[in-house]
């Protein structure tokens, strides 16, 4: 069983995705659209103080990032 992803804010997740090669494409309201040009992956990250666990899991699934790898990146 994989560990639960650690909860963080939307802004911290945006910074983490920027480290992974994603770039901000646009923002509409509190939702930030990011794209990785290498993989073509696109994710929408809500700019909330703390992301809901299911929202976070969905974003990680879209980006094909396993929970364990994500947790290691957050702890750095």
C-alpha cells in the first residue's frame, strides 16, 4: 500500500511542479494551468491554502507522479 500524499498548499505544489520542468501557461481565477513541454502533460492546480487529498491525488495521477516520489520531493 502506497503512503498517503502529504498535504501542501497550491502555491507550494506549483513551485514543486516548476522544479519538475512544468511552466505556468495561464491562470483563471484561483486555478493555475501548468504544462510540461517534454511530456506534454497538463495539470490544473487550485491556488488554495491546503489542497484536498483527492484533488492532490488527481493532479499527481495526471502528471504520472507516484505518491512516494511526491512525498520525497516535498520533504526536500
